[in-house]
C-alpha cells in the first residue's frame, strides 16, 4: 500500500484468531495505524485482500464492516458536542441500560457521574479513551481493533484499559491490540512485530517482546527492516 | 374568537412538543400572546407582569421584585397562526437586586408565508440578580417568516444573564438577531444562538458583549448548521474594557450543502492591559473523523451526519 508514492504497508500478512488477543508491536511510523485504518475501511489498499470470517471484505464500506462485527477504537478518539456518554454507548442499540452501567464500571468510570456527560472537550484524554473502549465493548464486536489504547493516558487509567480488553475477550471478541509498548501486550495470546509495513516477527508474547526490546528499541533505523528480518 | 385562537395556539404548542399543562398551572408564571392579543397571563408571587396591546403587537413589562427567586421557570408563548401578519413584542424587563428567574419562551409560527416576528427588548439585571432566558422557535416548512429579535441588556455588578435562542425545527426563514450586553463589575453575560438553516434560509447573528466592569465575564457562542442554499453570517464581538475582564467568542458553522455559505466575523478588542478576550471560529464541513467514528459503530454515513448535527444544535 502506497501513500504519496511511498510504500507504507508492503507484503504484510497478519492473521488474528477467533477469541484471541493479538498484539501488534511497532515503533512510531512503522504502519500500525495505517493497518488499523485499512482493516476498518477508512482507507483502501492498492492491492491485497482483507478476509473476515472467510468473507472478502476488501471492498466493503466502514458501516458494512461494522455491521459484520468489526470496530475500531482510535488512538485519539473524536469528540462530539451535545452527544452524551449514554447516547454514545447506545449508538448501535445493542447495550441495555444495565449493561451500559456495567461497561462503564469495567473501565473504571462511575455511571452516575459519566452517563449524562458530553463526549466533548470537557473530558480528559484518559476519560475519553476509557469511554471509547466502553463504546467498543458495548458494541460486542467480533473483532475490536484498539489503536494504541495505552498511549497518552495516566497510570490510573491504564489498568482499567487492560481490564476492559480482557473482559472483551471473555465476552467472545477477538482483539487486535496495537501499541509501541511491549509491556502492554503481555496479556496477548500472540504478538507480531511490524517494521516498515511488514510483519517481521510473530509468536508468543514473552519471546517476541524480548526480541522487540533487543532489536527494535535499539534499532538505528527503525523504519528500515534489516535484511535478516525480511521474509 | 379569542377562545378559538387560544385553543389553536395551545394545540400548535403541543404539536411542537410543549406541555399544555404548564401553561394552565397556577403555580407557574406564564404569558400567552397571539398576534397582538394577550390570550392569557398568570402572575406568581414576586413577578409583576403588565401588558398593553397595540395595533401590531404587545408591550410587556416584566419585573421580578427585590430578592425574589422564582421557583418554577416562567413560560412565555408568542405565536401567530395565520399565513400573514406582523407581531411586535416590545419588552421591558427589570430584575431587582438579588432576584432570580428562568424564562422559557416558545415562539410558534407553523403556517407562516409572510410573517414578521419582531422583538425589541430592554433588560436591566440588577445587582446580584440572575436571568436565564431560553427561547425556542417552532416554524413550519414554508419558510415565509422573518424573525428579528433585538435586545439590549445591562447587567449590574454580580448580575448574571444567560440566554439561548434555538431555531432548529422547520425552516428558519430570515433571522436577524442582535443582542448586546454590557457587564458591570463581576457581572456575567452568556449569549448562545443555535440554528439549522435549510433551503433558502438567511441567518444573521450579531452578538456583542461589553465587559465594562472589573472581573466581568462574557461568552458569545453560536452554532449554525447550513445545508442546501442557506446562508449564515455570525458577528461575535467582545470588548474587554476593564481589569481582569475575561471574554470569549466561540463560533461553529457547519456547511453541509453544495450552495450553502457560512461567514464568521469575530471581533475582540481589549482596552485594559489586565483584560483578556479570546475567540475561536470553526467554519466548514463536518469533521471526517467524527463521521468515520460513528460509521465504525455501525451507522450509515447519513445517520452519522444526523447524530453529529443534532449534537451540535443541542449542545
């Protein structure tokens, strides 16, 4: 996939198993968000295919993909004037009032305090991210793509985010957890490392995280995969 | 005849989502005007409400006595049901020291083809008094109406004025809004206009706040959504004339039509080195990320746009 003549994703092959938390690790600028946007349908690829539960969804719109059960939590979620947290969590009409409260509790927010608040600039970055995760949970997706849910949030919010991810999988969702922080993918079943738009390493979290620390975090040219990692 | 108009206006009010029971309640202050006729008025303790009919409208004197804090919002209902006509409301409001009231005004013009609704208001908010004014319009789909609300508001020390005008239902027609507020020491003025311009609607909004007193505060806020061939112009002006005065102009105009045009003219002026006035104006299309976020929750693009627009006009 090219943007402005530069290959952003190139020969990438990634499989997320049913009910799996799949961690996608990579330093900045390696194509993580581009991949998230591509799967959700925000952008389209020049070539290649995206297959979901055996169905080729490459040509489907964002809404069509969402209706199949795919959703995305943005790294920096949008803010909405005049839209309450309650309405935001009920956009797809799947969650009943009791479930909404439970979902907010799971991300560490009090329903009494937050359901009536607006999803606007009065929320802090951490609050907004937790509400985004709650909105994804309320949708009960088959595949949740979480783009850096751990970035830009405080230490108090982080455990709630991770708790939310674990709960989602318990509820039957698959999760693609995108991050540049190897400690965040410790809860994953499998981890892949992305570099210059390619998957260069994949396997159990412990081994892959160790490998990531040794190779990627000290890499002098983080956006150019070394010859030995090319497949 | 009056009874017939009274019933018809209440019926229109109900259809627009209003609660008829409130206008009938003895505990709630209210005033019901059709064309140039006062169809009903209910005074509550501490509220003096005097009316005088003239050829093209009604003169209203509204006074809340010193220290009186009126428990329930006072409801004003102004309407004109025929297709043509002129309604002028000349309003004098006085809030005596330490008084407080919330006023909800319903302006109902469901059949307008050639109707003018004009309001000229002079308001005096006394020291420590508080006036919250919320005006909602219910227009039909013909768009043959001119709405011309003009108000001069003087807010004494520690007084508070908050107003909102909402024209979201039906066609706006022509709107020429001009509110000007002057704040003395520690006084607060907040002006808000929300309107949804469609077809050939023309919207002009002029909000002016003079922060003349030390530590006075002002907010001139507007939210316009324009589709089809609608045109909108917002002039938000705030003048910081005293030490520690703080003002803000906040204008959002969304254009979502091929021929719609939005214009914003913010003016911020400071005449005291300790005053501060800021402004933000966002004019343009709907935010793509907002639309995509809602689509990723399963909404179609048109549904996502409706949710965003409704929020902007509600918030």
